[in-house]
C-alpha cells in the first residue's frame, strides 16, 4: 500500500529553512513513509516510534542524528501527514523521550 506524504505549513517552513544537503536527507527519509509509515519491530533502526504528543497519538521519525518528524497516518485516505519537523534536541525538550 502506498501512502501520500503531506507536510503541514510548519513542517514545510522548517524543511525550507534547511540547507540543500539536509533537505535531501530529510526528503529521502520522509519518502520511506510512503511504503511503510508504521514502526516495525524487525526494522532494526529504531527510527520510528508511536508517541503521545499533547494528548494526541502520533508517530515520531528520527532522521539521521539531527532531525525529528512527527506525523499521523490516515489509513483510509492513504495519507501520512507530517505535523512538524524539528531538531532532535528541540523534540526532546518539547516532548521528552
């Protein structure tokens, strides 16, 4: 099943502020969500995890050792909606780990 990956205005703004190399890394990682948006125990990388943020269940994706994306999966619409992207440090400050 292939999902469309959509960025919120906040996520798009953060992405646009990155340098070209960082944009490439973020884009490549977000594209992985098209085929497999859910965490898998056998994935090995531990880059995706289900989390609760401000009372809402969503998923967290670590991108490299620098960025974190938070997203929700709308299974019926076959969409992955990226709510926000931020530095890993900012994500840890705002949401803990």
